[in-house]
């Protein structure tokens, strides 16, 4: 199948590279020429395990290329995926400007296409009714095509940063939100190889499935973090509580790990967007609002733990290990490290940060001292705060850390270190939910 993928972010690049890997002819489209040049040279503009190798393979077998020429891309393809960004407005609602621009551009490009059949699938995360009431009308208006000549659908992505390639190659479910037989036929053909659950529904249902799924997981995390905070007060190790909870098949052991809160490009943005969308239809979601409130407060508990052990934060040198919102990604959007660092700086701490992949992106958020290595960050510090459980950090030698530090305080915001070994080594160790 000949496919155009609009957008070369996390979703677009992973979608394009994995579809090319199974034999489709894929063009990744972007307006930024430098990104396309990098792509055509085998350089991924983002870090995602396995992605760059997949891009290079696609280029070599001529199944993948980048382009800035939308008219040519649309003319030569059968199906177009819209994978552009939907950032948050100040009130939490999603900004549809990129969606509107992409839809109008597709419509204008379709005018030059002789074959009067084309399928457009929205993969960007959008609130219910966007595909039907924003994307479709814009394409019809700009193209001059008749409705029956277009296939329109919504196919939400469920990619986890850090394992996005694997998730795309072996999805646990595929949701096909379609408005017509053209789109349904194309998606069934495209995903024929996958044996996972495939749900057919209308586009607005597919849009809502994505938001409801992410909001549920975010709510689960916030609930777990509240329980972990209670565990601290009662002297209970929450990991034992989580084990007991997770053995209940109705709950499952997934997303029961307490920590400093959730971040990234999906959970915070999607919960805010759904909350804002509910207000637009005169429905207030107390659950969504509570989920966000708990998540905003949670990283401050990390600072509180450090302050209790150091006595005074002002003037203390504190190493933050982990700036990306999770391991195996360079994404720092809504990272809880930003909240912690701002709070520490506000209290007069001297903060030094490190991350294996996220430091270049983090520079755009806060101007702090960044170390070349984890051990450089740790050297002569009074306190270490683990904010991202990179393997590089969890496998550090505790004795070496102890020798390099001035102090001995370790605050574990992700339960990544071994408590027993930490305490045996002589650290003043505290973790969320430790009791």
C-alpha cells in the first residue's frame, strides 16, 4: 500500500517506519526541511529504542522516505495518516490548529489527484467529534470532492514511549473508527497481519476510547500515589500493599508502582483535554480533576522528604538523576523532575542534573547545571534524588556513590534502588511509599 504519514513526531515516525518495515511504501511528510533531511540520511530526530535502525532499513529497501511536498505525496498515495501534534491550550483544551491546517492541506492536494478515491485516517489524539466535524468538512471544502469519494476514519495509537516500536509491531488491540466502507476496507487490509483484538466503531467512539484509556491509567497512578502517601504515615511498605492488590484479577499488578507522579506527552495532556471537553458540554468530572490535583502535588513530597533529612535545603548541593519523564526516552514534556527542580531552586538549593538521553531537551525548560555522567552529578553532593529509573542509575555501585558524596541522603522517587543495600551501605535512604 502507498501511504503518506503527516507529521514526524513520536507517533508519525514510529507509524511510518513500522508500516514500511512490513512492505508498504511510506512517505513521512513534514514542513520542517531539516527534519526531513535528517530522516532521509537515516537520522531520527527523536530517541526511541529501535527506531533509527528501522528508519535506516526502510531507506535501504526504498520503502521509506521523507518529503516536504504534500501535493506529490497525496497524488502518489492511497491512504494518508494525520499524525500532527495536538498541544494543550492554557485552559487544558487541545489546540486543533495543526489538525485544521493538515486537513486543509490534504484537501488542496487532493484537487490535483486524478484518481477520485483516497482514505484519510486521523491518528493524532483528538477529542470526540473532531474527525467528523473538523477534519472531514475541511477536506471536502478544500478538495471539492464528493463525500462518497473519501474514506474517513480514526485509528488511535496506544504507543508507550520507550517501547513504541514494539507496541506498533505487536499491538494488543487495534481500534478502527470508520465512517464508510472505503476507510474500513483500507484499515482491514493494512492490519490484516495482526491477530490481536480489532474493534470496529464510529470515529467519535475511537477518539473517546483513547482519552478514556489514558485517563483511567492516570487515575490509577494518582490513586496508588495517594495510598503510598498514607503508607508513609503508617509505617507500611506500599510495595507489599501493591503486591496484595495486584493479585486480585480485577485490579491486576500493572500501574501499581508508587512514585513522583506521571508525566510525558499523553497522560497529563489527555486528562486535561478530557476535563476541558467535559466542561464544554456542561459536565464537570470530579474524578479527572482529582487525578490532576494529586499528580501536581505528588512530586512536592519528594522535596519534603529531602528537606526532612537535610534540615535546611538552602545551600545544599542536590543531584537529580533523571530528567526525562520515564526511562528509554528523551521526552521531557510534563516531567516531574521539572516540578522538583523548580521547588528546590525556590528553596535555595544548588541543583545539578543528569539524564542519559533527555538533557538537550531539558535545557529548553530550566537553566541548571548538567553533568556529563551520573557520577559527575553525584560528586560532592549532599543529597541524591532519583527521578527516572534508568538502568544506568539502578545499577550504580552504592559504595562508589557513598565515596563520591559529601552527604549520605538518597531520596528515591521511583523505588529504583535496593533499600536493604542502600541502608547497609550507610545511606539515609527514603522512598515514596516505603513507610
